[in-house]
């Protein structure tokens, strides 16, 4: 019996020791009320209390939530007045209405005071209580989401001399911030007013502030950080400025005139439409710039010019680089940003032309991290990444990349993280990645691609099974599946194991298919060439026959003696006066017999028959061309007959005269063909007229010794 009692006592001791040593255990509990103590960081968290109980003396942080403490007085903390409380937090609806002026007098070690979601608390009561804080130690004041719509100008007067490092007013509806509230305090390093519905902000009293966060307000222009003279800064040591999710519409270089120390600028989610040239060049210390999630934003050339800039985030803007067709624009967009080490252009649209993409990224020779995910690129410009010798992380997720040049990832000695997930990659083979690169990579992502489970994939599968590369692939094997052929669709790539016999059959089948296709393509091109050049081939055969007959003495050459007329004249009625009065008279004076329809056609015979009959009786055909000639449908019919004579007897069968120049709008296809294939004379009066008539007479008298050629 004694042994059982001893065992029970030992177990009781062990259990109590275990409870004591756990990170969290109850120190006060009654009904639904409870306090928990976290030994690791000496925090006590209490809820639904009516008073503050006695805790272990080791606590340094007290958090109160949903307690019933309407009046916070000095006596409220009497049970912990001797404790070394560093942080006191009223985190949610403790029903506080009044805080006495001496409430915190006994909390001599207090450094941080948090008052959150106390909607019943009058800010003037809080103001008077701040005087009871130990000004030599107190450093952080967090007053968030208390429903205050304005702040008294002297809110912090009782903290005069306090080196307050953090002041947060997040979640209050303070539309106008009076800068005079900062005047009494000294050394404020960090100020935030997130979601305060603020419309205007003045930086007076923030001489030592290093970080300002004004996310989620209604600020419509960059706050003025210059004094009244416009020369001196109100925040000379400000290093971090967050203006995310405001209503800022315009940015120009003068917007940041007095922020010489600024290193980080966050402008995500504003309403700018246009970033002008050198918008940020006035910031000599700027190292990080973030302009994300601003649809329809336009980036002007050299908008990001800054030799100090190291990180640039331009994600989710949907900017259409692909709509710009100006090589100089792409050459200049990052020209003066050559020290950039991190660039995020994801969810924009990069140019489709590889040379534009290459020109765009060429200045970024110091880049370490490049994110161009979901940018619509399908082709990686050759030599692009070799121009980035320090590149360590490359993200190409969600694009349209299917293949790349074997040299694309060559000599990338510093690359450690490569992400190609979600593209349209079918095959990974021996030329896809250099072996040296695969060995050096810490992470390689190629998941969610439509892989082909064919014998061409064997090299990749063999590498996966013979090395530990799968440990570098975060989504292996779950998101690596087959998309082709249909019978293997959605099956895991890791389970595909083609045999040597299958691949040999596929290999020989591929050779046969390639050979057949090559023959068909060859036949097709031969047929296309024959069809396109059939006229020239006919001419070649004709010349060969003519040459053969000449050698045999069989070819009979025609002469003017075989015809009734030396020339038949084709002209329009508006040119009759010159044809009858000048052309025919001069030619007949030279002893030539000319046929014209007014004089020589047979009466009663149809005009068409007469034209064909007397053209055949004429040795040469003279065509007198002019603008009126080109407009006449009847003359165009005669041109077609002249073209037929040209096809049968060659260029010497015609004598073309350009009597008046033809306008381009009246030029017909028949006339154009005639002029392009047959030399013509241009009639000129005066100095060149004698040469014209001599050339015309010589052309008519010239014998047709050469055989004709066919034309289209």
C-alpha cells in the first residue's frame, strides 16, 4: 500500500513538473475567464477579467483582451506594480472609458503601450494619462483602430523629452494630420498611419524619422517634405516611405526634391497613368523602388533612371511592351539603371520580337534576380542571359516557352535558382541544359508543363533516375504528368518507362516518315517550279528546236516582201490629227506603205475582221499610246492583238510610240505588260524630234531575225 502511495506521489510530482515546464499553462481560471502564461517569452495573455490578478514575477508582457475594465486607474495595476512589465497591451475591447492621469505611475519599466480597438475610450483621457509614463524608458506608443476621427494638437505634450522610437495610429479615421502633434517628442524613428482615410500629410516635427508608412489612405499627391523655403528637408534622415494603395495620380522629379536620404519607396496600388522621364533620378540614395498593381500605367523611356537603384518591382501592371514598335525605346528604358540587381516585371507583356527584348535587358549586366513570369514571351533571345554574368535567380513561370537554343543557358556560372514552370515545354533533352548548370542549381522548377511521354524523353528520365536532381525539383513528381500521347494523358511522368525495343521501332518508323515526307516535299517544290516557269521552259524548248532547224537549214525567215503593208497603225480617234498629218506623211515620204483603217479597210466587212485581217497583212504594228488611248476599251482590245503578235514574233514585230504620257490611274495591265516587255519611243518636239523619226523608220525596216519568246 505504501509503494502504491509512493508511486502516486512520484507521478503527481512529474505531472506538475511537466505542466510547469510547458510553454503555456493556465494561471487563473474561473468559468470562461482565463489567463495563459508563455514561459518562453514571459508573456501573460488574459481574457474576460474584471481585474488584473497576481502573476509569476517573471512576466514582462501583459496582454488584456475582452476584459471588463472601464476605469483604468493606478490601483488597477496594484497586483503587478512591483513587476518588471516592459509591454502592456489592451488588444481588443476591454470596455475602457477612462484612464486616470496617474494610471501608469507604478509601471516604472514600461517601454511599450498598446491600445487597440477601444471604441469607448476618449482620446483626451488617454492624452492626460501619458504623463504618468517613465519618460526615460518609454519608446513605443501603439494606438490603433480606436475609431478616432481627429487628434488633439497637444496629444503628445505630456511626452515631452521622451525618445519615442515608434508611433502607430493605424486604423483610425484621421482625415487630416496636424503635424504639430509631433513637435514635443524627440527621436521618433518610425511612424505609421495605415488605413487612416488621410487626405493630406505634412512632415513637420519628423526630423529624426527613418520610416513612414501611410498605406491605404486617400492621399492624392506626394506629401511635401520641404520646408517653407523649399530648400531644406522636414525629414532629412527618412530612409523608408510607403505610400501604397493611395490615390496619387502624378509623379514628377520635383515630387521627391527634399528626400536625399530615401532608400526605399513603395508606391503600389496608386492611380498614376504616366511615369515621366527621370521621375526618380533626384533621389541619390534610392535603392528599392516598388510600383506594383497599377493597371494602364505607362512607362516612359528612362523613367527609372537611377544609378543608385538596386531593386525595382514593376509587377502586375499589365503594361503592353508588345504594343511598342520602337527599338530606341527598348534600348533606353534601363540605360541609366545599370546597377540594378533585382528586377520584377511579372504580369506585364514583354515585346514579342526577341531583338527588342534583348535591347531592353542589355544594360542590366549586374542583375542578380530577374522575374519575368507571366509576360507572354515565347522566345528567349540568343545570348540574353550570357549578358547577365551575375544572375542567380531566374523566374520564367507561366509563359509560352516551348524550346530554346542549346546555348541559352550556357556559361551561367552563378545561376542557382531556375523556374520554368507552367510553360509549354514538351521535351527535355541533352541540349536543353548544360550538365555543369544542372549540378550547380539549388532549385529547378519545370512542373505543370505538357510533357510528351515518348522515347525523346528518355534522356531526361534517365537523368532523374540516376542522379539526385529530383531533390532540387520542389513539385516532383506530383505536377509532372504526360500530355501526349492520348493513352498516357494525365499519367505521372515518373511512371513512364519506355523499353529499348519500343524506342528502336519508333526510331525506324521516324526515319521512314521523314524520308517519305522529304520526297513529297521535293516533288511538291519541283512541281511548283515547273508550274511557275512553264513559259520559260517552253521558250527554252522552242529555242532548241529553232537552233536545230537552223543548223539543218529548215527555218524560213519572214521579210517585209511577204506582207502587203510595212506597218499597221493602232491609235485612238483623239490622236488622229497627229497620226494622219504627221506620222503617216513622214513614213510614206520614206517609201513605207502604211495601213490605216479610214483608208484601207474593206467596206462592208465587220471592223473586227478588218483589224485582224489587215494586221496579218502588215509587217510591223505601230502602237500610238496616250492617256486617251489608255482610257479607250476598243484600243485595249487592239493592244491584246498586239500582245499576241509580240508573243508569236518577238519584240521587233512592234513599234511602240509614247505620244502623250499615260497617268498611273489609267494604266491597264495590258499596257503595263506591253511597256515592260517591249522597248518604246517617246515623241518629243524640237531638238530630239529628228532622232525620233530616224529611230522609228529604222525600227520598221529592221528585220525580225530572232525567233519570238512567250511572255505572261
